[in-house]
C-alpha cells in the first residue's frame, strides 16, 4: 500500500512461499556495470552542477526557493545512453539562529529529503524552513528536495489516462465474493498492461536501486563530497540501499518511519504486515472516538463505534453520498486517519454528521477531485512500477487469495484494499530485481539516526528494529504509544531534540532512546470540511 499520498503496532506476519518470478541480477550487491555507470554519471553531474532558477508556478514557492534539473542515466549499465532529468528544489541556508539574532550560523552543507511513496515528491520540502521546528536546521543546511524518477516532471510515468483514474462511487468489501475477486483480477491485469503500453521499454528502470544511484548523482551535482540525507517512509528503504551501496559517500542519514529492509519482506510480506498493523491503529482510533462519545455520539466502546461505521458503509452501499462517495471512498478517507491522528477529529465529526443526516462534511473529505487526478495517477503509477520491479511477487492468484483471506479474518479493515492495490505485481510484464541485502558492518557508516512511532501502521515498528539491526552503529529513537507516520519535525519535542542534535552536532543518543507520546488530538465540537494538509504532513509520501 502507498502511504497516504502525502504522506501500527506490528501485526502478525503471514509467511507464504513466493512463487517464482523472473529476476535480474545476483543476490547481494548489484553488478559492476551499474556501479561504474553511477561513478560516470556522478562525475559528469559534479562538473555540470545545477543551474537553479525560478520554480514552476504550481509549487507556489517563495522567492528564496529555486529550482533546477539534474540529468541521470535511464539505465546505469549504459551511463552515456538515454538521459532523463530530475527536478530539484533548494532554499539556501539562512545562517540565522532563531534564538540569537546576532549569531551567524555556519553552513554545514545540503540536506536532501525524500518523503516516501514510492511516488512522493519532495519538491516542496525546502519550504519547511519557515516552520519553527525546522528553523535551526534551516540555518545550517541548504534544504533540498527533488522529484525522483517517474514523479511529476522527472520523466513521469503513467499507466492509465488520468481522466479515467478516479472511479466513484466504489465498493470496499471486507470479505469479497468470488465474483468481485475475479473483477479485481481483471482490473489488475489491465492496469499492468497499461503500464507497459504507456511507459514502454523504460518501465523496468524505475526501481529502488536506480533511486539510490540517482541520489548519488544528485549528491555530486550539489557539490557535496558526502551526502546528508533524510528519508521518510519508503525513503528510508532506498536511503538504506544507498548506505549499503555507497557507505563512504555518506555524512549523516535520518531514517524516519523505517521500512523493514529484509529482502524476504520486500514487498509482498511487508504489505501483509502493514495490513495487520492498520487493524491495530484502526482500533486506536475507534477507542479515541469512544472516549469522546459525548461529542460524536458514535458509541462509548470501540465495538459500538465499529457498528456505527458499518452502518454508514451499508447506507453508502445502498445510496452513495452526492453520487460520489461510496464504501470505497469512506474507507480511503478513514485510512488516512491511520497515518495521522491529526485527522481523527475531522473524520469522526464527518461520520457523526453523516449518520445524523448531514452528508456534506463527509463528501468534502471523501469525494475524489478531477483537479488532483493527474497527480494521483502519476503517484500510483510510480508506486506500482517501483514495487513490482523491485522484487519477486507471487504470480499465482491462489497464494494471494489464501494469505489475504486468512489475514482478513483478524484484520478486515485494510487487508483486501491493500491486496487490490498491489495485485498488478502478480501480472507485471517487466523483469524483477533482486533486492539488495541491506546491511553494513562496524565502522562502515557514520552513525545513522532511525526514528519510529511504536504504533505506526504504514511502517510497522518491527521494521525499525530490523533496520536498526542491519545498519551497524545506527541508533533508534522510539515515540512510545504513538502511531503517527513520520515523526521528525512534528509535534514531539523530544523527537525533534534528537533530530536537531544529530543533524547540527552529529551526536547520537545511547543505543536506543525513547520519547513519551505527543498529546492526543482534541475532539471537534462540530463537523468541518477537509482541513488544509499541514506542510510537514504534505511532504510525507505513502509506502509499502
């Protein structure tokens, strides 16, 4: 599943035998040709630099933010062959100490950020420097974002005509019928064919290995001998791949909401883990609603809240709200609450209003908009291409059916919707990569900072523990009893203190550190429309 395109307690793992699928490359590190190609491309980019100028109007960027492009090979085995351009954004270090106006803060270099996905863009990241929690970091670093290959204007991928991407209203059965399953299989096959038709021979080159190689070329283009990088969600995975491939090129690295990098988990089993974890986070949300029953009147226990939700699903199945919002749109809207508890009040208020006869708040939150169709279609295409290209997936529908039927018995909230999103990988027409065995030995890397919320659903906490184990010398900071996806620069002052200390001073806490949870959101007393996405959240992408 993609992590809410912008951006749970670890659930039970369902182990299954992966059916054989074609794979390129050998286990371990990739071939010498691609590594040589990366060196050639990086040298070329270092000599050319980046010609920064005015940003595209759609970014609504401040004058301090400048944009440019960097050229990278489509295929690193042929570095002098076809080139594609990645868009890059930057705000220079301010040198201003927010606590001492007389002190000029020395520049430490560029901080490159990726929000995840796959398919998320970091082009707006440099704007976070205006937020209070980022001002000290923005004083010392050039803040750099970019759109990875395939995303937005960076050689964009597409699998369907954006005009036909949104289909509403839709169903979202927790225990689908055989007829419905066959319908979704047909859709998955058609989607995979569409990716191949619209993207052609370039489709196979959109993968995590090339994302890591692109990152090294970007480092060189920025004039950085060593990279300072912060990745969230999926960005933690290819950040870890980068650290494995180019350990001597790394200065500092923050991995926020870490994906489990175990090659055996990439990506089929990670998605099963994720579906299980979302069930736990959905329970957290229902318990919060129940504690505020005086406000929402949806039930004073989690079970009663579930019944209220099921009642709304039934009504929407019988008659879609405004002809646009059915059970599928309801589920997608409530899924975002599994990523960010900031969304709990608005979702609860909308559900309460709908059951009382006022559908407008729910429609404002859940109805798809054609204005965002092109961006959503592009993000979904990149997500699918990267995940399907990265590793072997089961190619026998019986495996998918067995595993997801079993999981849905205990985790019905997201299991089947997650399966449908990834099912094109069962019928993928391009060759598969062999996942890198992410790991580093003692002394190979500078210390890496890993941040994780204990009840994160999109990237379950077990993944952070595995990342910590595989990157020697890394340190894990845990936000206890919390589940927000992406915690760096957010609401938790303790987490932010660790982030600042590491990026500004290079100091890590002890082997593991813990922070108390940030405060729960306060209930809203009336239903509201869709809230403006906070900038820090809008930068975070979805992840497998």
